C-alpha cells in the first residue's frame, strides 16, 4: 500500500496577482517549501499543474492537468489517475510549513480519506485520498461542489489537534498563502524561526 505525494499547483493565484508557485518567499519560490517536505518523505512525488503554470523548482515529476475547470478536485483526480499507488496525499503548493512527518503519516494511513481538523474546521489539504474515491470525487467535481463540502460528505477520518501536535503547531503546519498579507506573515514566521 503506497501513496503518491501530489503537490497541487493548478490555482490561478488571483489574490496574489501572479503565479503562486513562483511567489518569492524568503529568497525562494513558494512551491519549493512544500516540495522539499514532500521529497523528504521518501515517497514518490509529483507536481500537478496546468500547462501554463510556472514551476520554478524542477526536482519532481510534473503531471499536467486539464486547463478547465480550476478546482482542487481536478488536481486530486488527475493525480489518482496518473499513479499506480493505492492513494494520493494531496497538498497545496502554497503550504510553506507543512512537514515531511505529517505527509509521511498521511501516506502510511490505510484509511480511504484522512484529513486534518484544526481551528474548528476541516482542512482538505493536505489529505489522503484513496483510489476508491475517484468515482465520488469525480461526481462532486461534475456538480461543482467545493472541496471541503465534498470531503465532509464522504465522512473522512480526522486528525485532530492532539494528533497533529506531534508534527508541529497545527496553525503553522496548515498555514497556506493566498494573499500578499499571508506572504508577509509567512516571511515573518520564517524570520522568527
């Protein structure tokens, strides 16, 4: 039982006004941080992105997803169809503090759908998605359902704050960059160590 670590990089980055994977963070492109964590797991890794996505870090296999629609489920489904592994651990390319330990833990979990829960909400990225879920995920995409709603409907196993704590502070592990303010906060967190 294995898992492909799939770094989802197909978003538009509208709120950042540019390529999110290439956004500079402490002297490196944003995508390089979660990519390093993924590569440190020792599991197979792929970046899933649109054809026109700028990918400044070239240390992993690239899987091109369809141009439309722009939805995280497109990346998850593309990764599931492109791997021989039993599952995909999907994580966002804008998560600079996700740890190899958390990713490895998700990859080794035998349950079909496993996702963190912290701060009073479910986090569908990073999460483990079994190949068995391809049908329901595809149906949800066809209906245009948001990723979080889809995951909630499927009844995931949840990793709570106590389980996440062994990998670091949940709010840091699950921090993602959507705006320039988020990018500045990530810079501050990196500078503070």
